[in-house]
C-alpha cells in the first residue's frame, strides 16, 4: 500500500508519453486537509520544479504531489519554470485545489523541455484514476533507470507511515537523483512536519551514496493529514518519529541496493571517532571512494584502500582525526587490521552485501553509511544515458 497505506490518501500512475516506454506520471493526494514539508537538493543548479515547489510551500500547505519521469525539467530557463507552474495549475484544476497546494517533482534527462501536451493529458488521466489502490502504479510511474519500485510502510498504534521513492544513479548526499513521497495519517500541526522530516532524512537519505553525484532535482516530501485514530501524546510523537525514520531508512536502502549496475551493497559502520560528525565524515569518504567501490565489485577485501580513504576524510578545513595505531578494520566481521597491525587474514567476500566496520579507537563518535559498488555496467549505462 505504501503511500496510500495511511487513511485519507489516494494515488495513481499512468503512461503520459513523456518517455519512450512505460508509465511516467504519478499523483499522490490527501483527501483530508494536510500539512507538509519537503527537503530539497543542495545543488546550486536547481531544477524548475524545485524552484516552483519551494515557492508553493512558502504560500500554502501541500495537498498533492505530481511527479513525472523521463524529463528533469532542469536547466530549461524561464520556459521550464512556466512549464512547472502550468503543471501545478492543471493538477489544481483537476483536483479542485489551488496551484500553490501542489508540489511538482520531475526526474530524468537534464536540459530538455517537458512535452507539455503529454504532461497535461497525463495529469487529467492520473487525476481521474486516483484511488487507495493506486500506490503500486504510482511507485512504478516515477522510475527512470531503477530496476524495481521502492515502497515501504510502518504501522503504529493508531497511525500509519507509508512511502515510495525512486533513485538508482546520481546518488549522493545532500540528496541525490532521488525523489521520495512519504504520507501519514498522524496528526501534526502546521510547521511541525519539517523538523520530523529533517531528522529522518539526516539518518537515511543523507547517508547513502551510489556514485558521489548530487543532482538538480532531489526531494523528499512529507504529507500528514491527521486522519488516523491516535490521540497525540509525547510518547506517540516518539513512536511517529521512529516509524518515519524506519520508512525513510527502508527506502534509502532500496535506492542503494538498486544502484545503477550495482552488484554489492556496502554497509559501512564507523565507531570510536572523536565525534559523531567526524565518524560521518570518515564513513562518507569510504562510501564515495572509487577505489573502495571497485574493490567491492571484485569482491576484493582490499583494506588498504579503506585505510587510505579513512585517513583522507575532509573535515573542518582539514581531515578527520584518524590514528592508524589505534584503528581496527573488519570485513564481514573478520578483523583484517587491528590497532596498527595487519592480521594476515583474507576473508572471502562472495555475497550481495559486504560489511566494512572501522573502530577508530579515539572516542565515542559513530556513524553509518550505505553505498553500492562501481561496475562496468554503471559506466556503460551512464556513457549512453542520452543516446
């Protein structure tokens, strides 16, 4: 059910003809008045839908999200802004909502105008098809190079959190070529979703990397309509935050597992750092190292590459604190380097996931990251992306 698992949400996905094949336009709507928030890419080159949707969220609470796949509507100038605004207006007209209540998301090729005739026709078809059973169709309609739809749901006592996402390449914090829509019937007041969402994203979507590339279109949107049966308490807020985090973490893991051309999921855990922030810096550096990622593709437990990456993690104008004489590295639970000395052990890495654990031996800071390997297929896919 994902985005329609919570009470009062409907969704749909249709083929509008925006891309060469398959469904390519989705709508998610709250049928009860909702409040919401979004987290956006930090790329300085912002796609038109990001610019327009940011403006909309400053003016009104979001009630619906429209997503198209195949064309990013990025680097398209004033015409792209107009196209995003026209899309929102058409969705608003079809759903009896104000344009400012619509969040517009796009994903696909940069520098190409949206085929607006197809988009507008698709919007009306998607609006007519909205229903509580439309979650699967919506999740399928937002994919680009993804190999499978990504959905997750968590149920609390009297509320539900559900979500869908897309993303397989150009994945790196602070967000990536990924879009996610999360819905809940938990009761939040205006202004509250942003804090909950920021915390959930920081621990999930901002801890993944496929290729170290930050995109122009990234977004995570949260809609909350209060249609559930829970009577809100401080303890319920904690349970809701945990459920939201669970859904975001599940979707983030699916994105990395589906990394373009990927064959291995890297689960990187850093402990014993001088601070949590430095642990995150070290984990991020390992997750984005081409040498570590290509070694993972070859199932090569090359711990020397991990050491080199850890020792060159950018932090606060220099590098994060690392002392090789205190450092321990393990692959899939097998120590290969212990407090400055190699163990001489070579673990066999044959599965679809590899755990890389580092204990820096300096403090109590810790962080984790998920990453994919770097393969021939990744290069081939991206070498031919627009041709």
